[in-house]
């Protein structure tokens, strides 16, 4: 872990000492994701309601610059210049380094069709089956830890050889038993769990970005 990455981690828990119990699990989640990304893996995310919004938010921080600028590699810039010289500068100036992440909650046509035609509690599981590969990671968000559609996705992720990171409330739930890393937040009230979730995934995204893009 780079020095700058450690600073991000330390500052998060200085600002939010109530979350210090999550520190070791957050580091484990970071290690799982770093290993996956360095081996060309990708991240899938699922959750319901506010957790679905968190899935979208996390993707937004990973797929483009969050804190850093993330310029694209020099060899890719040269490929752009060779292939499309007339538009090269615009592409080079605006493309940013990305950490591949897919929010499974976003595919409205697929999810509504699968819910109607097959089984509503299997929508996320179907997408994990279709998108997931060995070495990929699933982040499963459930304030209760018992959301059946999220748990089904976790089961399929396990079968696919993926790692699962669960972000849940203090009560726990079945999802914890399906996961390689469990970030159990201290609160029991849904809105408080969601507030704490935001703090931790912002820290996680900043740490991933610093490690992957800060040379």
C-alpha cells in the first residue's frame, strides 16, 4: 500500500472514529479489488433501494476520475493519433483511466423482463452468471444482509469463482456467510447504515484510484 493510500485510510477514520471497527475489513476489500484489477478483473455491484443508488454512485467514482486526473497511457494516446489523427486531441484530452465496474441495478429492460418472465429474485443472479468470470468481484449491498435477490447473486458469484464483498448493517444476515469480506457497519437503522456506507465506499474508491493511477 502506497503512503498516499494509507493517508486516505487514516484520514477517513480520524474523521469518522465511530467506523474504526470496519478498518480491517475495508483494507481486505481494497486488497481483493486491487488483486482483481491488476489481473484485468472487473467489479459487479447489486443492491436494492438506497443500496441500488449506492451501486450507481460507486460505478461513477470508479469508471472516471474521482480525486485524480487519470490520464490515459502514452501507448494508447499514440494508437489514437495513428488511427484518428483528425480527432486525436479531443479524444486524448477527454478520455480518463477507468476501473471497470458494472451496476447490475441499471439494466431496466433486462431486469423488468426477467422479473416478469422468469423470477424477480433472480435478476442479479442472472447478470452475475452472464457477466461474471473467475477473478472478478461482486460488491453486494444489503442493510439487512438478507435481501434474497442479493443473496442469490452471492451464491452464483461463489459458483463462478468470484470474490464477494458484502456491505451490511450490524445485525448481519445470510449474505455474510456467502462473502469473502464482510464490512459490517455499526448501525441498525437503515438510513444510518446508508450514511456510513457512503463514507466507506468513498474511502475505498479513493484508495483504489490512488494505488492504480498515482505513479
